[in-house]
């Protein structure tokens, strides 16, 4: 429940999570809540601070840029391994997620579907370390990027075209094209964030 509330933006980055209050709200003892906090910390969703307690993680601009740069490295490389192993069921699932994204509101729900699409394709590689790293990066991406991507006029429509091009490249068995599409997919938000950083540095 806590994870879902964080991912949907109902609990925001920077918010403090109070163990006793959450346990009372959920009618649980504090033990499962404490274990949930540890699990969320492992995923990178919260930080457990000795003085402030448990706080929903809030990335700096520099961290957001680093996260996007890592996605742009890890995901294309992983797709080169995933595409040759992709089956009809995976492609059908990716098609279904794309249709859901067409109907989703811009914001956290769309961002969560975006995460689901990219991970669905990534898992075909069978490379557990790469998939785990991508899962963490895409989770943080879903939390921190939606408000930024809405600043790019027409970006959602373009992103959806890129998603479909990615799925079609995978269907055609063209691993290099899939890798190229997903690399280019990362660039608009990276350009935006780097521009923000440059302006902050000059300000």
C-alpha cells in the first residue's frame, strides 16, 4: 500500500513517513511497517535517516540527470540481449501496455505504465543484474520525471510513437534498431534537465 501511494504521487518526495501513525491507520503492529520501510529503502524509494526518520526520497537535479544517463546506457545494451529472446507473449503484453498508455492521463499513472512497458521488454534478456538496475532506475524515473516531461510540448505523442517503434523493432528482431530507439527516447528529457542545470549554475 505504501509503495503504491508513493508511486501514484499520493505521498510526495520529501514527505516524512511516521511509523506509529501508519501502523494505526493500517491496523497493524509497527513491525510489518518497519519491514516495509526497509523494503522501500532497498528499492531507493525512501531514505532512513537517524534524525529525520523515514523520508520519501527526493532526487536532486544532478541525480535526475545521472539517472537518465544511466538508463540511456544500460537499457540499450540490455535490449541487444533481450530482442533475440523476445517471444510473442512479451510482444503482446507490450502492445497492451501501449494501448493503456494511449488512454492514461499524463502524470504518475502514465509514468508507471511507461516503467511497466520498458521492464516488460527488458526482462526478456534474462540478465538479472541489468534488469534489477533498470527496475530501480525506472522506478525513480517514474517518481521524478512526470512533472518535467509535461514541460515539453507534444512530448507525450512523440514518446508514444517511439514506444510503438521500439515494440515494432523488437517484433522485427532488430536489436540494434531497438537499442537506437530507446537511446534517442532518453534524449529530450536529458536535454531539458541539462538546460535546467546550466541555468541554475548561471543563476
